[in-house]
């Protein structure tokens, strides 16, 4: 591990014992905080991000309107003025690819983005079926309408989930290419089809001594890679087929981690996030640039958090290690209070929940003390400030949330100066507007 990150001693006591005295943290943040209302107000952030190959835009919840709207604004600036070629989101490949066809005006694209979103059926649907996302999709489609075909900006999902739909769509694509190839693909994936989309069933199958599909998934990918070259397919069609096969390969690995002690399920998913972005950078050319939207726990360098204690990594860490820190820009997002959409159990009913005021000795509590409705914190050269190099709790709300017992469980011990390049704070936030 890079020695720069071997400066943290993670403790197991309660969060009130973590971190620096709040007065010191408030003072350090106040020296960097800049109030913002418009994109013009965060021009320094845009300028710093503009030269990076990959810009990572986070969120401290999966159900907050302000995060989606401001990620869209930043992405639009980078697309319009700084040559960003694609946006990858923490969503399913097959589902988001339908939106990609729509925004790029590809042949056979469905004509209505709202209808596409309304048909998303994997929980939590609200993450990508919401009005805020729809507004960005429509903006991107309008932007692309004035661009040459080879310059249109893409929209992709970078998650391993939704593999059952990926497999269904993959076999359909193969039929359109070659009927014999489709039959071959059907045979290659036949043994995994009963488990597609059901990781628990696959894990139980393996635990009972059933055969693994790992070798089969790799074999299918290699065969499809050969077929793509044999048929001299359009680059977008080839990308879709091959990455669909990668999703199947990595979904199997992610599921198998539940019973294989040599695997780490979180890391398998994190590696797929980066593999997707890396493949897109290759697809769009050596000098291309991209943006990725995901939760703070994915985009903020894992080495600067307690996640590193169990060997967990994320796209923020892997991107910095692979592309170089000078080529990656990570922006965290956070709030003190407000409303959010989440569920109380996996697959359960969504609710608009109240986010309580942040707990003591946390980053959010220190930001609240500044008294600013919205604030930008740029972390350039922040590692030189000891107070910003100490551990502080930082809120993280997932799709499953219990506000009544949020503190301290929903706070990730964090070294701010290492985790992000910038941080955007919203004192009070609102819930996403869901598309039914």
C-alpha cells in the first residue's frame, strides 16, 4: 500500500471519540469554504476537474435531489467546455444502455426516455427513474443532436447487477448478428441461466457442491470476443456485446464471493466499476475524458477511510492507482439534514424519510457550524493541514436506511484531505422526484 496512506490508526470506539476537536475543524473548513448558488460560483472546481481523465462525482445518499441536479450541472459544464465524452453511473448496464441509445440517437432507440425509466423494474428503481435524471437525459439528447455521430456523448451503467436482463439482451443481440452464434451463446450460458439475477440461489448452489460457472463465463467472453472480430461489427454494437459478457463474468464472481473465502464481494463489484470506466476510456480514444456518478463510499478513496481495514477498495482508490492521482478528480457530496428516499429493507417499499441533524464530531456537524446553506470546499494542498489529516465521521446513507438509529452507524471514519479533491455541502436537502 502507498506509504502516503499508512498514517491512519483506526479505532473501534464510538464516533464521538474519533476525530479532532470540532472548533479546530470548523476553523480549518471556514478558511476554505466558498458559498455557491450557481455553476459560476464553483468555477474553480470545474477548472481543477477539467484537465483530469476521470471525474468522480459522489453522493452521501441514493435519494437526494440536490446531488443529482448538481452532478448534472457539473457534468454539463465538463461536456460543453472540456471535452468529456461519457457519463457512467452506478446503475445496470442493460437498463442504462437503453438511455444511451436514446441520448445518442442510435438506430432503433426507444422514443421516450420517461417511458424507459418507468419500465425499470429492479429495486431500487428510484435511483435512475427520477425527474432529476430525466432532465439530464433530455439535456444530453439535445446536446448530442448538434454533434457529429462520432462525437456524441454516451451514458452507461457500471454495476454488476441486473445480469438477468443483460443476459436476455445479449442473446437477443447475438440473434441479430448471426443465428448460429446466438445458438452457441445460448449453449454457453445455459448452465447459469437459472441463477441469473439471483445471487443467493447461485451461492446456495455452490455451497451444496454445485459446479461453478466461472470457467464458463470466461469461455463465453473469449468466444464472443472472437465473434465480434469475425463479424466486423460496429464499434457500439461490439462494445455492448463484449461488455454484456463482462457483466456476466463479473456478476458470477460477485455472487461466488458469498461462498469463496478467497474472493471479496465488495471488491469484485468495485473492480467492475473501474473496468467499465477503463473500457469506455479506451472506446472513446486515448485522450478521452469521462465522468462517473456513484455513492461517496465508491468514489472517495477507500484508503482514506475505515474501509481499508478489511481490505476493501473502491473505484476512487483503483482509479488513482491505475490512472495516476493527477488524472483523477473526486468530489464528495454531503448534507446536514433534510429528506431522502430510501427503504427499510431490501426490496421493501420506498419512503420519504427525515434525515436528522448530523451527530457530533462529524464533518457534517462542522459544516453546519459554518452557517452556510451551500458550500464548496476545495482540498488542494489540504494534506499540509494536520487538522484535515485527522479522522472525522462522515455520513453515508444507503438505499436501506433507519434514521432513528443513524448515529454513529451511518458515519464512515474519514481523512478528508485524502478522500476527496473537493467537497460540496448542502445544509438542507430534499428527496428525489420519482417517476412512477
